[in-house]
C-alpha cells in the first residue's frame, strides 16, 4: 500500500467514524426529544397524562372525529355556572381568577345530566358548580360537580 492510498484509507475510515458517531448522536437526541422508539416507556405515559390534564381544564374545544357514517363535530364547553333559567345555562368560562367569556347555552330536551357522578336534572345544578357541556351531532351531556375548595 502506498503512502497516498494509506492516507486516503485513513481519511475515509475517519469520515465513516465521524458520520457514524454523528448519526448516532442525532438519532439519540431525536429519540429523546420526539419520543421515538428508543425513548423510555414512562415518558409516553407522562406526556399523555399531562396532555389529558390540560385538556380536562380546557374551556372550549371543537373536535372533528371519525364516526360510522363519516366525520362528526363534538363541542365541549366548560365553566362556572352563573345562572340557570329553564333549559338555559349561563357559564363563566375561564379560571377562578380570569374570565375568557360568559355565554348562555340552551340544553336540548333529552340531554343526559349528571352532578357529582350521579344522575341529575338541570334543576339540581347550583350556581358555582363547574359545568361541562358536551354536544355531539345526536346527543348532549351536561356534567357538573362542586368545585374543590382549597
């Protein structure tokens, strides 16, 4: 082997080593950052749990979901009950300290109502309850509970 070919071989080997090491580092970083298949199992559950907590506190959500006959839109509104007049519920949407908006919703006849996980009627809802109205194409549910006092 001549001196030139030995230098070329060493250069190619060093380049392959550098590319391989760089690819390994980038691949590892991508797995950690984006939850790739090399990331720890617990990370997926931790991120999903955090996302579920944030979604549970959402004040307004519109989601398009696949169904048997195509796609349907589901709307979720959540807030503090400020007034009730028959089938109309007025919610102050936001956090205990900040208001995003105040809106009145008309609950259709036949809607399922629950308060503190028990079957209820709209008359059972109390001012100050946290109310979540889930409205789909065919069904509406009203879920209410007493806010936790700290």
